[in-house]
C-alpha cells in the first residue's frame, strides 16, 4: 500500500521535536493481497516497533525505490519506520556491485565483490560538474581528466576516485557552506577525513541541459531550480545527491572492515590556501554516507544518513568498542566534538585526532531495522563488509504541501552524521543540524532558490 503525503485524506496532530504540526496521510490505495510486495509483507501495522525476530528478512534488491511503502494505521512512528526502510532499500541498491557502465551487475549480490565498484561510484562528482571559468562539463558517459597535480602518478587503477575536500570549512570553497561553526575531521590515525559530493544522471542532466554549471548559465536561467522528482507512474528516477566521507586505510584501520576504493588524494591550494599542491594514490574506506532523493510526494527530498558502526560512541553511554574511527576511549580529557585548532593543513603528516561522540542516539526501532538488514546481508554473503554500516535515521516531510512551512515540518527535527555534521550535532533550533531546515536556505549564484541543494553555488 502506498502512503501519499499531501494527497489529502485525513490529518492529525503529531509532536515533531518540540513543535506541534499537522501530519498528513492518505488512505491506502487498493492493494492486491495475493501479490504483496516484499516490504509490505515484512511490515506489521500499528504504531509499535515492527521489527521482531519472527519477521521475514528484508529482500535485497538492486532497484532504487521511488517512493515509500506504508501500512495503516499511519502514525509518526510507523511512517518513520517506513522511511527508514526506504533508506535501507536505497543504500542496498546504490551499493550493489556495478558493471563497467555503472549499472547494477545482477549476476552478483551486494557484498560479493569487496573493493569492487558499486553503482554510485560512477556518478558525477561536484568538481567534475562545476569547472573553472564555467566550462561545460563532459557528458555523463565521458571520463573526467586526472587533476594536473596527479598526472605524475602511473598505473592508476580503474574506478579511482578524486578526493580533495577536507570539510565544511569557512575558508574553503565548498558547496556545503552552511552557516555553522565547522572544520575538518581528523581520524584516529591523525589524518584528515576526505569528502565528495555526487549526483545521479537525472540531476546531472538537469544541470547540464539548463547550463546551471556556470554563473552565466544560472543568470540566464533566471528562475528557481526545480530538479526532477522520482515518479512511480512513469517509473522514472528523480534527482539523487550523495555525500560520502572517506578515511585512508592503514594504521588502526583494517581495510577488510570497510568498503574501500582507490583515490587520488590531493591537496589543492585553491581550496586550502597556503597548502602546497600534492597528490598521492591511496586506498580509502567509506565512513559516512548521505542520500538525498527528491520524490514526487516529498519535494523537500528524503534525507537518509548512514555511518560505519565504529565511527563514534553515543554521548552518555559506555563505549561498546575498544577502538573507534574518531574516538579514543583512553583519552579522558579530550575536548569532544570540537574542530581542530587552526591553521588547518591536510599536508601535515599527523594532526591531533578529533574526539567525537554521537549526540542524538539511534532509536531502538532503527537499531532493530539495522539488525534485520544485517541479518539479510549476512545470509546473502557471510561476513559481508556492509555489516559494518548502519542507518542513523531518515528525515522526511510530515506535511509536504504546507502553505506556511516550506520545509514540510521535518521529522525528526534534527539529523546529523558524525562524519558530515560532526560539530553541529544536537537539538538547538537554528544551530543544530537539520537537513531540510538548512537546505531550504540554499540558493544558486543568481540568488534564486536552488531546490534544497547548495551544489549550484560552485558555479564559476
């Protein structure tokens, strides 16, 4: 059965954070009970947590979902669960083993090709879209050139990514320039975490076709951006944007516990002033992963965030692990969730690691859902590397068509990934991380609304 927010059937009041909002939901469409979807079969109705040991394991599929599946009665808790299922379905499909052209390889299942390319790694990175002097980027199926500073490196493996960004820093050109105190994130090896932002083909083509890759193109466009939405009627995938966080392998990090790839890790003085240009070929491991997906019924996008299970413990809870990616249990006087002191220089051979704790705990229902997906991944490929990743939460609009709130009254009110919003975690309005509240302020270089993405600000 499909839940369609804004399709008007009934409304009731729900508490989202500390705000009372209207939660809109729709009566279910007719459903053929003889052919239930795997997701619908796996979910029980009602507001109580639906994850129990007797439920069937989730189906692992290479198909990216276009909209959530939901069962009545609709409550804030039940719909949160359904959006979390949507997030896991998306995560599995995006991390499915890929063919050379980036399409899913359905001769394999997720986890069967450790270290091999996955679907999203063929997508376009922001620095391959927004080029110097507003130049037109290469077409979707054309490769992007190796950065000049890296051209001395020979035998670069196929599928090698390019990493330069070191955080949401105010003195670094960055499409994620939210107005918060922030800074680079240093792992337990004393190395800078690196980031990339990518778009799928639908989002890339909208930018290319409308010449939004340049300031001149945005000026000529002269209207709000409106990226395509996923549509269940036409079976078309809408705009999807990803943010990924990576750390160098080695030292305290065992590559077998991470999704890994090779990367040209380069220090760019145009983005890190005062840093000498340098490039090295490194094996890196995935530690953070945002998915933002614009759907027909969620024009504010659906925001899903995943992390490596060893990133950081939760504040107020005893550390469950002996070692973490961004936390040292032996350090009793380390400042927690504080950016490193300036100057910031990713070329330094070692920087004092950041001491990170999760501020908002993962809910019990999300933990149960993570356990169910881990069981399905383990059954498909015993020891799968994807057992080391977990859903933190999903932010979604409870009132997508609100005439007064363009953010759609998001639930949960706050959402943060410890690798991507390290220093802005919490529940303080106008200060703590909220995907939709922040991105509702995004504009292009023409000053017009850029449809919940800061990406267009990179245009030259």
